């Protein structure tokens, strides 16, 4: 539909119809069962006409149901406007992929794009139009439950993944490619910086830090074409995001040039009242619409009070018209006016959870697994007798939070995956609980461990322990698991710990294991992927996208910290420097870290010149050799440090990376280009510019073990 026709359609709508277009309701309102909708209708004090005209629906599943809802909606809508069907498709629809934090550990942007593409395809044939993904919130505190939805602690890496997700979901022709869905980037803004890692909590930071560290991920997603933005629950500079006019009108609309749809998170408009910035629903509606929130999710402040606010002259009808037009433009961008059922197809649903999709899920899960420790116990040999014990051994609770349509019954356990690699397995029959294993289960497991050559102790979090509203003050494994590990180690020192979890953990209590494999929540093909790594069919290539602390007392801990006036590194034995008395300053396993069954060496870091001007490029090269006897993938990471800035600069910042495959004994040269643009940062006046002066360039396999050189920027 042409833009002029969309504008004309807005003009044809009554004020009540316009306001209802701004309302999003859950699928229960459209179930066709009067009893199911009565309760929600009473809760929101809605009338039948509000439901008839509500502009979007949340959480509908299945092509048949989606087609029915759309058909009935358009028949009852006076102007025949289609509705939008949205849902949380975070790391897969029915085929569940690794959680986003694990995807970040793949450092493989093509894998993230492929995950999003398959997720979009399965969602689209099931009738969905929009996914509430990607979540690009920068996270530096693993206590926060929703860290599992992020790709980690680094602005640059997060931004690159944000682009990849959007490209995978939306493709290049969203209007005509019915196997794609519109992406909604979230949560705007800085939700991942909640104080104390407690969900929904206050965020407090300078505008400069917000712009430099937290906004780049959202901006990258928008530049990649994301069609929607979701508000965050937190405050930004004392004002809740959902009512923050500066954040949405100035930063998002003006600075970033975004002209798409802004949607509140669930109930966030009404939550302006308990936040203490609105005295009632009427005031909340005024704040949110003035801030530029187009769609109100699952509260009815707009429905009940926008007309009254317009009548009283407190807001103009023009702000409502703007919001309605943006919603209609989104529906038009998806081709819904011409094809209201779009990709929904019961026949097409046969592709869901196909063997092809499962194969890709396995491949991506393998890439996401990080080998944290290996004292010669991995890979396992097929002839070895291996005991697989612990709560994660036979568990199918491997999908992770936000696997809405995923089914644990369809997931592969570690034990099932291991049986494909070895016929010399020992495993128990007793159910092993994550928190309170029975004495019989422990006795059985210890008996198996005594008889084995090596033991795989499968530990971790249950799925509900991470995700929304799942913040934890203690990020160690449950005490019962630590006790169990110690008991196993006493009878067999050849122990390997595998971990299913949704956040970096404090591994105190199991760090004496001979091997530690971080599998995260790997998704539907979990057991096949993890077994593939354990038995060496896949050479681990994952690298951490978020640091693991030595102790939760270090949190928040991240690699790209600002220097202090008394840095530990200058006088490490001095008391009056920035340090702890009881633990080191550094992560147990730092950002970018991960082992391989190959052994790579770095040497001969070279710069083609020592001075860089604004119009030139500086070439950085390093030689990397695979010293082992097997092929492997290495992620080469480039970091920079501005030695003297107008404001204090981080001790290092990731600026580029490259994944290379090296055959046994092979040597390659990897090169990076540095330009003046790469050296820019946000100054105290919010300008984005570089400073002349000296810079460190660092290249290595992680953020800790780096070769260094130096150059000057001349201006």
C-alpha cells in the first residue's frame, strides 16, 4: 500500500479506532472461548470493540490459530485492517538453539544469522509476524538472570551480533519473503546495567557511559534495519524508560534516525505508577505517549485515557496519529494488507523441527561450547570406560529460558548423545536431583565412578534458575552439587565437569576438576553437541563473551575496565592500590578465553608504520601457528588502548576479530586494518571523536594473553 493511502486510512479512522490500534493483547482474548477471555477483559476493563480493533496480538501459536484469528479480526474490523501477531522467539521457535549468551561465545556471526533465519522460518509458517529479539543489552553482572539473553559484556561484539540477528530474522525483502519476521530490538535502554544484578532494578550511569558502552548494540541493530524497539523496565537518569521523552524522542528518533514502532514491555506503561513518576493511569498514558511509545503491551492506560487527554488539550491528537501511522507502516512493510495471512501454512509447518534444522542446531551448539580447563583428560577415547553421572547426565532440561515452543521431550540428553560415541559407558538408573539428590542416587553414582577410567560429572543450573526474574546473589553451583563433586573426586581423580547454565558461574567448589566444559543451555541438540566435543569429534572453538569471576565478590567484573590513579599493575605488592585483600582483581576465565584440542602460538606482531593520520590506514599483522597434530579453529582478537584521552579510557577495547582454521602444523598471517575512525570515543561533551597521541595495539587469543606494540595518531 502506498504511503498516501496509509495516511488516508489514518484519517478515516475514528479516535477510538486509532487508540485501539495502540493496544496489544494476549491471544487469550481471541481464543473464541468466552470464559477464557472474561477474566482478562475484566482485569483490563475492556469492551468487545477494544478487542475487535486492538492493533496487535501477543503469544499466538500455530498456523491454524493464526489464520483463524486474522480472518475473524479483519471481518469484524470496520476498515479491514490486519492485526500483527508477535511473540518471544529468542533462540529458536520449536528447534531450540543455544541461548544467546552461548551464541555470543561462538564468535561466529554467520551462525547467529543462520539461527535467526531458521527461527524466523519456523515462526512465520506458524503465523507470526514479529519476534521480540534481539536483546542487545550489555551485561557485566552475571547475577542478573537475563544475562542469558545477551551476547555478553563487550560493546563491539554485541553490536556485531545485533546486526547478524536482525539480518537473519528480516532478510533482504521482508515484504515479499514470507519466511522472515520483523525484529524488535530490546530493551531500550541499558536494562542490563540494573543495580546489584537485580531484575527490574534502577540503572544509574552517566550519559557518556550510556552512549559509549550501552547504546552501540541498539544502534547497530537499527542500522541493520530492525523494525521495532521495545522499552526497558528500568530508569534512565531517574526517569523510567517507558516514559522517558529524551531517550525516545531525542536519542532514538533524532540521534539514531529511527522511524519505526516503539512498543512497551509487558505492563511497563502502568508501571510508571509504582515507579513514582505518574500518580495514576491517566498520567502514565500521558508520559508514555509523549515519550513516543506507540504500542502499550497488556495494560490499558491508552485505551481509557488518551481520548480524555486529547479532549482536555493535554496532548494533541497528532501524537496518536503518528503512532498509528507507524503501526500501519509496519503492517505494510510486512505485506499484511495484500497478504494478511502472510506465511502462515499448516502444510508448511512440516518444516518445523526438521532434520535439517536439528543438524544446524547441533552445529551451532558445538561452536558455542567453551572448554575452560583440560589437564590431559579430553578428548575422551572411545575405548575408555566413562561414567556419566550427576543431575545433568540424563536431563532433557537443556533448552534454557525463553524457549517458548520448545519441548524438553524432543531434546537430546548428554547420556543419549554419548551413546553415539561409546559403547563403554556407565550410567545410573536413579533420578539425580539438582538440589537434593537421594542417598541411593549418590551411592549408585559413586559406585560407577569407582569402576570407570574417567568420570563426566554433569552439573549446572536448572532452567528456571536463569532468565527473567531469576537473579541470584550466589552464583556458585548448588551446595549439593559441590559436595557430590568432592565425593566423586575422592574415588576417581580423572573427573570432567560439564555445565548447563545460563550465566557465568563462580566455580569455587568444582575448580579442582581435571577438565571443565561450559555447555550453557545448548538447546534441542544439547547432548549430541556436548558429546561431540567430549569425544573429540568436534574440536572446541568457543570463546567466552563474558568473564567468569573467581568470586561473586568481584562482580561486576569485565575486561574493559577504566584505569585508576593507583593501578595494581604498577606496584602489586603495595597496599594502597586498587585491589582486594582476599581475591585477585582478575577474572578466573576472562573475556575471549577458551581452550582447544589444538595448540596455537602467536608471534611476530608487526605494524607497517608507527604513525597513523586521519586519511590513512595502519596494517597490523600477526603470525599464528598450529603446533598440534589436529586441525582447529582459532579466534584472533585485536584490542586497542588510548594511552591518554580527554576522559579516562579503558585498559583495552576489542576492535576486531577473525576466525581462522589451521591444519596441523600450519602457519598463517592474520592482518587487521586500523583507521582513525576506530580510535574515536565519546568525549565529555558527548561528541564522538579521536585524540592525537599514543595507542597500544594488542593481539592474542583472549583479552588477557596478548602481544603488544605501539603507534601514534597524528592530527
